[in-house]
C-alpha cells in the first residue's frame, strides 16, 4: 500500500482519457489498497477542467457528465481531503513567494507538506505527489517530496 497525494492534473486523468489514465486508474482503484489524498480545492479544479473541456469541445457532453458524476462520488468516498487551513494558506504564500508558484500550485504543495508533517508525526510513510505539472513537480522535489509523473506511464 502506498499513500499518494494527487494534484488535479493527475485526478483529471482518472476521469478523462489521456496519457497516464491507465496508470492513474490502476493506483486509484479501490482494490489497490492505496491511500489517496487531495487538497480540498482539487474538487473545484477538477470540475472546472472537465467543464472547460466540454465547453471547448474536446470532450463530448455525455462523457463530461459521466466524468463529473463519477468524480463527485469518488471525491466524497475515495479521497482523503486536506482542508485548507490558515496554516496551509500561510505556507502556500511563502511557497508562492519563494518559488514563484501559481496560486493553486502553492496551495497544493502546502497541502502535501502539511499532510506529510502530520504523517511523519504519526510515524506513517511519506506521501508521494502524483502530478503532471512540471513546475509543481520541480518545486516539490526541491522541498524533498517524492514525485511521480503520470505522463511517464503511457
């Protein structure tokens, strides 16, 4: 069993077929025994990404509707959410300032760092970030987070 922290670029791949989808589906399948963590804002980001693809015509309306329905169910039942707190906001602001990260990337990174700190205090294994966002991955590695890019698993 592995504990993964998925950013929205990885979560979208579970619901919309693209490079890395099969791998994401495998690690997130309930029988895998893996723990899946996401930042609470991932819900907004994933719904937005799918809706924008529907509006842009790269995903047909029926596929988008099915993806949104399945994601909403999984978001409640399969993902452990890291809620945005004042501590995470403060940490995200420092990360954005120090590394020049986009706002939600800083929030994602602050969330995994906070969750990792809690897990370490409980002697639990570290979280591995799963992200297709190269800027976020680079900074996460600089912050000593293990990273897996789903695009490396076609």
